[in-house]
C-alpha cells in the first residue's frame, strides 16, 4: 500500500527520459560489464519488474507495482534485513529504440540516485552495458562520493551476475521451445529409469521430443510434472515441493500445484499437461496419451 505522500510523489513523476537534464546531474562514475546475451533478452529484463525480489533476493525483499507501460515501470520496493521496514520508491524509464534506461530512487534510502544504462551489441550473443551513476546534488566530500560509487558498483556487479543467469536461462528455454515445436511426437515410451536405481530424494529431469519434465516422489508416490513455468519459461526442476504440494518458479515466484498443475496464485495458465507415468518390469516410463 502507498501512503498519501507516496501516491502524490508517484503521480507527479514523468514517464519519459529527459536527456537534456543529464548535464545538470552530478556524475559519480560508471560500471562497464560484458554479458553473454542479446539485446532482446536485456531489454526484456529491464521491463521485468517482477523478478527483482526473487532473482535479486539479497537486494530486494518485495515489490508492489504502481504503474507500468511501454515507458517502463514504477514500484514500491522493500529492502532486505531492514528492521525499520523502510521502502524505496523506484521508477525505471525506458527508451527502447536506444536500448537505454534510467532507474531513479525518488523516495526512501538512496533518494536522488539515478542509474543510467546504455546497452550495446558486440556480437550476436554478446552485449555490453555501461552503467552510469548520478546524483541530483554533489556529495559533501570526495570520500562520500567514493563510498557511494564503490557501493553502487559492487551492487550492480552482483545484480548483473544474477541477471546473466536469468537471461541465459530464458534464451535457452526459448531455444528449447522452438526445438520442441518442430520436433516429432514420441512414438515410443521414454525411459525414466529402473525404480531400484532412481533416488527418491532427487528430481529426475527427463527430456522428450515435446518438452522437459520432472519425475519425483510426492506423498510416497512417483509423479510427473512440467519442468518449465508457462509464464516466461522459468526452470521448475530446482523447486522443492512445499507443505501445500506446490512448487515455485525461481524467476517470478509463481506457484503451481504439483499434481494438478494449476497456478495457485492465479497469475498465469496451468503447467503443460505431462505424459503418463507408467511402471513396467520394475522401471518407470513416460508415455504420451494417444
């Protein structure tokens, strides 16, 4: 929930980048980082406000969207391990045609910090980001300026380490989906393994011609479910089943019932229907319904 003051601040924020204003800001320094991804994934990541408290849990504890559009997004963000329950109001404005975006803390800890990012392609699957840090007013002294720059540089190094994993995983998932879409339907059963050899404490990930599936023990029975979140194709094979029988996507926190595949939080469609899990001669197999 927003306070009246926060609502007023949010409603008066611009939804476009004022490039002429940059010359009036105090420049602290920059952080340049090569990334093994493409501009499509990078810009998709910039617009993706939802992943912040899940992929970047050490930096953000929660997020409540205030507004979003082609221009970017604005949100109230919780900070981790903060006993005073302080929040930041942040907006991220995007100039998509220029592969440029600006993150601004306009209320809360760090108020006045602006982060300007220019992404540039260096190859088909390689980009570089130039992250430039600004303040609306100069710091009190050089030591303070250096401390802020050092903190921001370390934080963005961590953020991009984590984003690299997400963006690479997203591209791999898109490539997998394209391959499955043109693949042939399985004409024979796919072997999971001998029951005596399958570790009941492990999740066994099985690739078929139509998708990737998890075979695991739940309530003393072997079950099968999709290994791919239908939202943005996040990986579900690393998620443990909670006490309510749900698994959680690590990218955006979406929850799915492990037996029915239903989306528990009703944010997206249910998991893809899995193959039948059958037992024959002491082994488990996946079989597509005819």
